C-alpha cells in the first residue's frame, strides 16, 4: 500500500464525516422543528433525503437506481437491503420517496451530532437484550399504524468482508406478515467496493441499486416467516453472486 493511497483514504474518510455534519448544521433549525412532533416525521424525512443526496454527491458516488416497482404514495412497506457500508443509510433514503423509519443498532446514537437525530427519528435496538428486541415490534407497529414504512437491514449487522450476504434475522419478515405489508427487496451492488467499513479502502464511482418486484404478504401467517425470509434473501444473494 503506497503513501499516496493511504493519504487519499485518510482524507476521504475525514471528508465523509465533514459531509455528514455540514448539512445537519446548515439545516439545524428545520431539523429540530421537524422532530418536535412524531406526526411531523414526513417533513424530517424530506430533509434527511436532501442530507443523503448531499453526501452521496460530495463523495463522488454516481447512483444508478433501477426499481422493478415504485411504491405507492401513502402505502406502507417493509424495505429490506443488504448491509455492507455506512453509505447504505444514505442510499436507501434516496431510493424511496415514501417516508420510512429505520430500525438500527443503538450504538449509532453515540455518533456526535448525527446520533442526536438518529435517536429521535429511528427505532433503536439493543440486539443483546430480548426486552429491547420486543420493544422494537411495539414501536414499529405504531409507526406503521401512522402510515409510514419500515426499513431493516436483516443481517443484523455488517458481515465480514469475505461474506457475500449473511443470514437474515426473522424480525422484519414477522413484522411484515403481522401487518400484511409487502416486502421491498433492494440490493446494493457496489457499496462494499465504494465505501466499505475497512478504513483504508473505497473510492468515488458508480453505485448501483436494484429493486425487485414486491413480495406480497397478504394471507401469510407467522408460520410462513422462514419461507418469506428465505425467498427474500435468495433474490438479493443471487443478484450479488451474478453481478
């Protein structure tokens, strides 16, 4: 690894955090206002999408989004994607115009500035706590009842870089069945190459997103959770393996 490459990667990572912070500071009054009431979340979501676009463009990521179906306005969905990069959050926000709420690990709430809004807009889960995992279902149900969608990365974390796609947890699929909402499988084909969690790696370039036809859950029972999990994971895994 050359000094030039190391220097580029150090500055590239620092630049990412600068891009994360700058729009939050600029939009701070509007962001604070948009989280003042839970019912105002759709306004917060619009600001979050602007924030995400700013970061992706600033990092030199050229997004190519190909969705088999476009979500209907005011309908609720369960968005599912593979998780390989910190940019996954931003890219998923750009993918969907429909406001959704992330279910994510509580550790991200410790990130300065970003964490403040993350804790107040997302559903946090402590995966080591059964009580916390059960609470996620209650909060997600309330959000779905408000007409919002949910987004979960069901691998339950970021897999080792030599793993193409880790096993999926059942929670997202059980929740989708309970509320009879469609699954929207989304695969990020380039995020691991563009901006992985490994510090000395990454570069500007193409970021492709493929959205599969929705998987309906109408009529499914909780006993169908495993099959729904397997079907969704297979679509994403096949796309990654054949790319």
